[in-house]
């Protein structure tokens, strides 16, 4: 009969959520699609597999695969290297090899040694419209770029330097995702092999924020709340979306009563964000302290930009005689995000088992992506690591990736159509709108199966193998302190399912006796 430990609140900490074995989970033994795909490299794991002491560990294999796929993504941009980026040719769209990086080398003053946020840019943009840490990343790449020769030569070098730095970010993401779920290292192959990941990795600088977020998730899975907060704060200083992970964390820590760890994470995030932003944010003159205009450009630009590519708002605007105004879209999108957060909160407190952190993190970021007024093709990078941790099921991941690749091609074909003049080469407006619908449908599908896993935990592939919340850190195996609705008195069939370990009433495990926890 297993024993139980007491939490500081006096509630019993069930041991039965710990897996009965530490053996790694092999996708080819539990996933039909992974098993079928493995035939290309020799078939499912068998007795001739490499021993555990082999140099070819999962982390090393997955990192090498990720770098290989990243390199294929660089090759895919080859048609743009010589001319398409530098002469505004529509061929950068017809070949789907567009990247912001070479265009912004001169367009944002890096070629002229202007300092982001401090020096005013010529033209309408006035200042760099990226968060501070991304601006630092861009500036460091400029320092490493030879400022000699033609502008075309410099822009090529700037893209290559950034590509090298972003490849390091891709490797970091692969390592972090592989190590977050200790018993499921091979799930990291989904990140490494994701086609949308390789195609969009060098469009912009989003991969830097994704790497910091993945590192933060790894730290939380190791119960290092302060380190998680610091890394998440740095990620938010590079891109806004990582801040949305604090919402799901608040809900889960509330249900589990882990307030100390939550506030450690929150304090670390706020402190790290301020440490990066304050030196750029605040300026002083004879009249006192002021918010620097260059620092605020990212936030004012985000507020003032109109409805843009990839959003359902664009479909509305293009098919309406009275398109929505910018103020209306800003307000409505904010309200929709808040409603999604409230819905995730209701799901968190009423689910028969506490949702896994990765599940809620994916749902929250996906809600922002779906309701935002713009969806650039590289935004898929935000979701890939979270999707792998939330739903490591090859079939569902491939379906979603197929939709994202279709959208990737759709946006460039649409831009080719709008820039090719009377030739009209590419995808017309209605065709592009169907590409948007496909992207939205794919993301909603993945959200739906994640929600189903939360409501029916016996369908969750991670929990079916005997784990509770391997990305949850202090939440992994914790007792519930606050639940609502059906979760307070769940029917036994909704909370019991077979795995290698004792069974637990997940509604109120703290009320069970030692005998109730026996196998």
C-alpha cells in the first residue's frame, strides 16, 4: 500500500501520479502514424535499437534533425539571394522566399549605423517598431555584418548572419522541448520536422522569443519558478505573446494552491522585463522624466496598424461595404481575448483533472493568434513548441501543419497577385481568403482536441503513459485546493483510467485516506 506525503496545507500529496517507470516513451510503440513513418528509417523500435549508452541520445539526434531542417529552409530561400530581395521583384512571392531581414537592414537604419530607439529613422516609420530585446538582436547582427561593398552585398551578409543566430535559437528550442517531458524526449522530433517551422524560421526574428519561451517552459518543468519568470520576462521583452503564459499559470497555481511559486515567477518576469526595458524606456531632460518615443513605437504601431494579413478581420473588411474601424477591431479583439481567458479559466477549475500547463499555454496563445488583427506567417513559430507539448500526437500535428503550409503558400501567392500588375500571377483575393479559413480551421481543430483531452483525460496521450503534468513542475502530482462545478464531485468513470500506478480520485485527492489510494 503506497504512502502519501503531506503538503504544507495539510492536504495529501498523492504519489500515484508519479509514473511507475522511468523508461522513456517511444512514439513508434504508441502512435500508429509515427510507427508507419518510421518505416523510412528502419521501422519501429525493436531489439536491434541502439543501447541507452549510445552516443546517439534523443537530444543529439533531434538537434541534428532540427539543424538539417533549418538548412533546408535556408535552401528554400535560395531563389531570393541574388536579386528578388533587392529589387522588389514579385519573384520573392512566386518563389515563396520572402524575408523581412534583408529589407529592414537598410529600411531601419542598420546600414547607416543608426541606434535603434535612440536615433530617428528617415521616412514615415520614425523608429524601429520591434520590442527592445529583438532590437538588440538585430543590432548585434548588424555589428557582425561587414559594412563594405554594395548595399546588396551587405544585405546578403546581414541575412546570413541573422540566419546563423536564428539557427542557434532553433537548436535551443529543440533541446528545450526534448527535455521538458522527461519520459517523452522523442516528441521533440515533431518540432524538428515541422515543415512550417523550417519555412518560416528566417522570415523575421520571432525565433529568438520562441527560444526564450521554450527555455522558460523547461525551467518551470524543473520547478525553478524564478528562472522561469526571468526567462519569460526576457521573452516578453523580445515579443509580446510570451506574457500570455502567465494567465494559464495563474489559473493552475490557483487550483493547486501554489501561490508562492506563481509570485516568484511573476516577480522574475516583471523584474527581467523592466531590467531590459527601463534603460531604453526612460529619458530625462530639464522638464523631468519621460517615456522615450522610440521605445513606445512598438506599442503605438501595434495599436494604430489596421486590419492586416491572415486574420478573419481581413475577410470581414474585404467583403464589407462598411469595414470595421481600427478602434473597433482593437476593442473587439481585446474583448475576445479576455473572453477566451475566462473560458480557459472555467475549463481549468471544472475539468475532472487539473489541465496540464502546456495544454493551457497552447490554448491561450492560440486564442491570441486567432483573434488578433494580423497573422504573419512566422507566427506559427509561437505555437509549434507549445503544440508539441500540449498534444504530441503525430496525426493531429500533421493535419495542423498541412493547414499552415497551405497558408504559407497562400499569402505569398496573394502578394504575387497584387504586385504583378495586369499579369495577375498568383492567388486572387477570394482564394487567399480560403487560405486564411484553412489556417483558422487547422488551429481551431488542434484547440478542439486539446480541450477534449482536458475534459476526457483518458484520451490524453501524455497521461495515458502514466504521467500527470511533466511540464508542470511544482504542479506535477500536486493536490487540488480549489475546484468548481463537476470537478468537486466527479463521477468515478470520468476520473479513473488505467495506467501503471494506483488510481486517484482527481476531484478531491486531499480527502482520500491512505487505503483509498491503494491499487
